[in-house]
C-alpha cells in the first residue's frame, strides 16, 4: 500500500521524532511510506481565526500534494478533522469568490483517503497488535478534536491495550479539555493554564510513568505544565509508543 505521511507543520517544526515514529511503525507493518515534499500547513489555524481567503490556496496545495496515494496518514486528529470536515467550507468560500473552479472535487477526492494514525491502523490495516513493546505505565489523554470532531472513539486505547508490557491507566474526567485549544491558549492564557493545571493534577493522581495522546499540541501544553512542576512523567505521542520495541529480542 502506497501511503503518504501528512506530518503537519506543528510536528514538522517541533516534534519531528513523531513523524519518524510513524514511518518506522508503518514500514514495519508493510506499508510503502512517502513524504510529499510540497506539503505545507493545512490551513487550520487560518480557518479557525477567520482568514478564509488565506486558507484557500493552502487547501489547493494539499489536494495537489497528496493526490494519487492509497492513503494519507497523519499523527494529528486536529489536522485530519480540518481536511475531512472543514475543507468543504473552504472550497465553498473559494467558489463564492470566483477563483476556485474544480477545488471542491479535488479536495473531495483526496480527503476521503485521509486518516488519523489510529484510524488507519484499525480501520484500514485491520490490526490492533502492531508488535510494540513498552513496559511502562501509561496515562492516555483523549484530545478534544479526536473525540468531538473526528470521532476516533476508543481506537487509541485499543492499540495501547495490545502493547506488550504496557499498563494503561485512566485519567479521571479524561474527556475534559486540557485548555490548549490552539490560539485559545494565546488569547485566554489564564483560563488555559487553569484548565491545564486541573488536567495535570488528574494525571499525577494516576501515578503513570508516561503521558500519551494522539495530538502533540495538547501534549506540548500539558507537558510544559508537568515540566514546570518538576513532575517525573515523560510525554510521548501515541505513535512513539506504538513504534517502540523496548527490550524486544
């Protein structure tokens, strides 16, 4: 299967090791992984802050960069939800402004093949045991975009439950937002920090060695607060755990 890695600008700039983990994982599972060099931002930040005109060319570039692949896989539910759920609105905006003939069809052709990592593993490859080994206790944070917009459900938890040696711990009120919310954390810093600190206390109460999630944006926010408190908890993206084979023969 010919798979394109949609790394997302957030991971590319700040957490390239997450993309590397995705490549190791998918290659181990028999996928031919490519990285389209022309990919850029999907436009989520522009879209969410009202810059619809600026979002249109980014969506057009996305359609061109990822055309022709069997699947487009991303370690970011928020960016996957942007492409799958909000690109039709972007295309409509472009059409209303008279400059985007054919964009709707181009985006529809590509977006139907875009998958968040856990979706791709379970729904497309039909695997829950990916051959990972990670002998640590892990708390999983379900991010807002993954649950409320993309609807990935319990797919990440099912994958974690098949990792050899891993003990998955449940965070109390795990469905509550961590407070990041992209630009929300910038515009409403005090509220964002308060929400994040509430989440941190619930994570600490689990006694976990590691915190994981499907989105590095939320992990950056929570991880920064954990670090500031001197908490001895590692923060790793889901892909990094699924790619791990710690202590394997």
